[in-house]
């Protein structure tokens, strides 16, 4: 609407009157004429030829008035940062709740141990009955019948102590004994293994039946309970059927005994504990994020796992913290922390540049990342005391979490656009116009940039108000904000448009509001959770939307009235002195024009006595020129040659002018087609005019 200041031809004509008056004063010096002569001559002469081009009439005001490249004109009003949201508004992974893990030693294994020994026939036979013993002694080193060895008989024999433990409590394991019979006859017997310290039996009986001469047999028993490194064994019911013929009887013949253990798992005792993992737990770290947020993948910029560990073990250990779905430098994300016997440790594990996958758990493929917590003995090679209740405690938490990239579903989030306003400064003209101006193609734009991969809608509440209390809402529809489709794409640069087809903007601008008020919401994931977690955001992501009001000079005008007050150029400098206008009977203005504007213009001039507050009769001006016709696009396509118009300033009008300090100029405008047709204003529109002056002097 500011552009209409350039169309006030009424003020142009008032200026023309000023010019005419000035010209007359310069051409005629009435003081040099004889006052005895009385003449009433009448003169008509050309006074002014000029033109008014719309493009020359504009002054840009803080970019409010804009001339487009095609020459059309528009008013622009802009408010930066209608809404601004960045990554921290959309998703934030805070420091996580501290967690604690306790590992107890439980059962461990010790290295297998073995014994190789032998018993001579002589040593074994000491426990036979005297008849059998004497027979064997008599036949020693001879070929003879080997006698029958009857039961019962018992013998106890010691073993060499084992070096890798002193005493342990066995939970499970096996002991195997292998017997090789080097006697010339078949033998059978039972072997009972015992702890020397208390003569308690270790495991079950080892029963060997019918071991042939030069043959072997192995028996294995489960073992549990107390086990010492000092063992002995009983040979019970050693029997043989003897030989059916002569054999070489030799009391130095041997029964070979080999003992070995397999997988002895112990829960307490004193032993050399070999390298082994004694505690392993697979669990998940639950990421604490806002309700409704589902994180599936993160590329970390930084992050820490702060830990504090205390060991109650008498042996060195190493703690292994493994994130099997995490990756760093193309390798599984894992950390190893050594702790000395009975010691403690604290520190920080870095997650910088790690890639974390949260989709592994089939029950909940988000907000959970699996981890393995393992504690292993790193043997010192020394004998240590231990108990299954010995414990190890680890406290840890994830802190300082900053990411480069996150995928998932970030929930239904509403970001409020706070109430604010935009002044529509159309100047003082708003106070001086009546009638109807309809801007036919105004627009409100929300230009925005978006680097967030989340669908969003804008719900804009915008309205205008007038000082008199009038209000008109934009009635804007909900519009979608285009999201970034791929992290490697350039940021989205787009805009949302509210126009005459999707809102009430024409009525809003027709109200002529001085201020536009706005508020609203940006709704992310407006369709809610669809089961597809395809949201993504980067550390630099943000969405910025501005507000632009565009009012092109595309309009309809019906009976638009503009009224303004200006200084009267005819008002004498000395109101009580001699009047310059008394020399004139009348002044006639002859006006012709070529109109390139799509405006029909009428106006009148009203002398206004400000001292006495009197409006004198108006100086009516006939229709000056009809509006130029326009094409289907609203552009002028033909110039209109106006007929010559005479404007008469008679004696009374001149007298009224002399008594009026001001002039009220009132003009009426209509666009082409009696205000019914939409027209567009271009800067190349031109109004050319010619003015001739007719003077009738009363000279005495």
C-alpha cells in the first residue's frame, strides 16, 4: 500500500498550481504599469509539459519497497528466525544412571596334575597270607606254577605330593587311574584313593577286573569334596587265578600305576590358579533418553565410561569390558583393565569416534546396547588362598555423551513458537484513505533451511489487528516441512506459502493491519510412531524458519479516497497587505494527458481557513483521465489519450484561496473496469501531461 503515495496525482496538480503562480510572477511586473489604464486582457499560453514514471517515484525504505526484475512492485516485510531448533532441542543423550556389577569368584579350575608310580610283586605280596607269600618267595627266579592269590588282602601305599596346590575343595572333576600288569598272570584288585591328612577317601573305588599279563586297564571316577596334595591309596582284594603251567616267577615284576586328573573345579583352598575367566556376564546398557525416543544407531563424537573397581581377590585379575555391537577403527569396541591382587582402580574409557548399534536385541531393537563383562585371573604363578565368596565390584556410568550422528525415532515433539509481532508500516497514508483496496495476490512465506532428517509440520497462528479493534486471522492450513532425506544430501532450502488459495490472506491485508501477531507450533513426527525408525540427525543439524510478508502491487481499487492537507501556495506572506491574486479575474487551467496507469482519477481541492476552521467550497476538478486497459495478466497494454480538461479558478475561488492557509486535497481512484479488474503495477508505467494557462487580468 505504500506504493500508492506515488500515485497521488492530486498533489502533482497542486504542485502544478504552484509552478503556474511562480511563472506568472516572473513574467509580469504589475508595479510598472500605469494605474490609470483599465484593461481586461485574456491570455492563454503553454505552461508545463511533463511526465511521471512510476519507477522514478519509488524510494526503497529498508527493503520494504522492492522492484522485481520484471519491473513489478511489491512490499516486503521480514522477520528473521520465526523458529529455530537445533540438535539439542530434538534429542539429547544425558549422562546415564550409574550402574554397578559385582563378580564373585565362585568356582575356578586348577591345572591338572598326575602321578606315575609302580608296585613290585614283592611289595604287594607282603600283604598276602603267609602260605601264598612263602610260595612266591620259594619259586622266585624259577619257571614254576604261579600260585593262586586269594582274597582278602589289603595294602596301603604312599604317593609323592603334588606341587600346584596344598588343599582344595573340589566341586567337580575326574580322576583316572591306569594300571599296567607286568606280572605273568592275570590280576584283579580295587584301589581306594585317600587324603593322607585325615585318611578320607577321594572319589569312589577304582575297580580293576581281570587285567591280563602285560595288559592295561583304566578306571575313572568322579571326585568332589576335600582334596589335598598328599595322597595315598589302598590296594584291596588283590587276586589272581595263578597259572596253569610254568611261568617265570619274578618278585621284581611290576604293577605300573598312573594317576591323572581332568577338569578339577574347586571353590576354595590354596593353590596356583592358572589364567582363566572366572566371571562373565552378558547384559545390556539401557540408554536413558526422553520417553518416546528410540535410538537405533549412534556415531559418537565423544563420551566416557567412568569406572571404579575394587578387587577382593588374592590374585591379579584383568577386567574386560566388551561392546560386541560397538566398533572403533574397524574392530570390536573393547577395553581391558588390569588390577593387582587385592587392589583397586578408577579411570575413564573413551567412546570417542565409536559406532554403536542398538538393534541387536530382538525383543527391543532400540535404546539397548549389549555388553560383556568379564573378569579373568592373570596368574602370578604363586600359591594363593581363595574362596568362592571372594568378590570384585565395578561401578560405572556413561558421561559426556556427544554424538556426530544419531538414527532412530525421536518421538512426537512439539516446539512452541512464542507470541511475537511484525509491524506492517504503511505510513501515514493509512489515516487518510477510505474505500476498498483489495490486494489480489498477497503471500506470506516461511522460507526455511533444514538439515534434520525428521518429518515435521508447521501449525501457524497468525492474525492482524487494527487500532479500532478489527481482527482478521490468516486461517493458515497445517503445512509440512520438507525433511532431509539422506545425511549426505545438502541441507534442504525451501519455503512454505500461504496465499489466496489456501488462506484468508486477502481479507487479512484488506483489513489494513498495522501489526501482525503470530505464534504456533512445529510438530515433529506428526503421524506418531509408525514402527519405522528412520529419523536421523547430525551434530550440526538445525532448522531455521523466517517470516516474510509479500504484498505485490496486484490489486483492485474501488472508490479509494485519499485526503491530505498541504500548505496553500496562494496564501499571502502578508495576510493584511496587497493581494497578488486581486490582479486576476480568473485563472483557467487546460490539462491534457496520456495515461499509462491502470487508474481512473478524480480529485478536488478545498481551501481551508485554519484560523477560523472554515472549509470553503471545493474547487471541483472533472475526470482527468480514464484508466488504461490491461491484459489478462493485469498489465497495461494500451495508452489512453485523455481529452483536454479545463479547470476554472474564478474570482471567488481566488479570494477563498487567499484566505486559506492550507489546502485539503481529496482524490478518488478506481482501477481499470470500474475497480472490478485486477491490475498489476510496473515501474515503466508513465503518465505524460501538458498544461496550458488562461489568464484574465483586471489592470487599473
